[in-house]
């Protein structure tokens, strides 16, 4: 879906396809018919954005075969879909039985991560709608924090310089500007906007910036207005927003809250958990660690890295951080100018909810309707085409 900001900027809203299990081109095309097109129809939208997650084997095929890329673009257009952004955070195997920390591999000290990201950029330059001049690719925040030493940091910085050079060459060749956003996430080398400024400062702002995930921001107890101001003052653009909500237990010692949290402690994805004690953010790497006594439960709320559907409430007495997402949207789009024009709803956890939906397209459509209402409430006008 497209929206017109009062400053004239076109803002793109879509959802991320990493919620679907497909790691070959035929599977990606099949999911467009099985899920994305029905989502668009449920919304009554003439056009729907879909932020594709393309696993390494799919990207290899698309980058090396012009006919395959053209076929995918044709399939998107025929179903009333468009792609302006790719999620290149997971490399492959995102729907294995256990993913956990493997999602951070390869990291930015590994040449494979640079090659994959540049291939994603090349593919996106082909998939972009004909009337769209730039796209975005989101990626991991350098690496999981351990093991990470000076040699890794030096390798990563060199890779980022080569990334910027490669993106500049791609723009010169295709006329399409692709920007890459590094996504701060709890437990990583870059988990906060403060660390983003420290680790990513000085990069080419025309091509490299931040992918801001509202769930991650909330888990780290960052205040949205302060975080956005920090990035702006450092010259780090928000090239993409992942519209997402964390789960919060206001009183994690409450037996009902513990029961509900135990139902979220599933084996596939990592659910970093944080609280605040005496003004300091304390955390553990996964929700079971917190439930086993690794996190104090008497000083304040727990926030859990569990992407909750935007429009629903989790099992009581748990709640979501939708109010934080509202503040992020207002900070990026509620002013005189649009500070971000790619918004991706990224709830990849539908299949691991305590009660997975029987109607996934309906759930995704309801999330997008929630986001649409927020954007129009901020004064953006939906493009009905």
C-alpha cells in the first residue's frame, strides 16, 4: 500500500514474507498466491507491498538468471503486489525446528554476508516497480555480541566500506538507489541506537543507515523520541521501519503472568528478555533463562522479544508495546517531513504462538489494517490504486 505524506513523500507499507516457509523460487512464487494476494483482497487494496525474505539459494538463482528475476517481478505485478524492500537478516533456514542464534550467521566479519547482501541489492533493483527509484535492504547489526573481537570489528568495517562502494556502482549501472539498514537487536554487537551511533557512525548516509525495529527498541526500554533524535543528530538515516510489538509483563512475579510467559517460551526463535533495575537495563538471552531465575521479577516489567500481532492482545495479564510503536510512527511520520518511507509489518511468529491462527491471511490483513489506520491518523492519505 502507498500513502502520500503531506510533504509529498510516498510512504510504502507492506508485510514481511519471512512469516512464510519458502527457500526456493517456486516456493516464493507459491506463497504470493497462497498468502499475499489473499491478504491484499482482504484489505480491499488495489496494491499491496510485500517485503520479501529471499534465502541464499533463491537470491543466488535470481541474481544469476535475468529470466528468473523477470518472472518473479511479473508474478508480483499480476497479483497486485510490489516489492520495495528485502529482509536480508536471515540467511537461510529461518523455519528450521531450532533457529535461535543461528539467525546471526554469517555475520559481517564473514565475506559471505557481504556477497549475499550485495546480491539482494541487485535482485531488488530489478524487482522495484518501474515508478519507484529506490529500495531498502535490512540486515543484522553486525553480529551476535560473542565471539566478537577487534579483528572481527576491523573485518566488518572493511566489509561495510565495500558494501557502500558496491551499492554506488549498482546505482550507477541501474539508476536505482538501494540503501541497507542495520537493525539493532538485543544481544547483538549493536543492540541500541546509542551503539548504532558508535559502531555505524561515519558510514555513507546516502546508502547505509538503520533499520529500526520497534519491538527491539521497546525491549531495550529506549524512549522513541530520544532514540530518533539520537540517530538524526548522528546523521544515521532510518531507511526502514519494521512495525512490530514486543510482549510486556507488567508484573512478572504474578502467577498468571508466569503461566502466560511459559506459553511463549518456545524452542524455535530467540526471545531476549529485559527489565530495568535502578535505572539500568538488565537482560538475559532467552525467555526460559528469565523464567528460570536469571532476571529479577520484583523491580519492574519484563519486555520480551516476541513479535506480537499488532492488532491483538496476548494472553492476560500480558500486553504489547503497541503504544511504543505508535510513538515511533508519530516521530517518523507525524512531523512536517517523512523521516522514513519504507514500513514493513514483521510478525514472523504466527506459527509459534500458543494458539497459531487458522486463517493466516486474515491475521496479516488485520495487522496491516491496524497500521493503515495509524498512518491515516497521522495525516497520510492512502493511494487507492
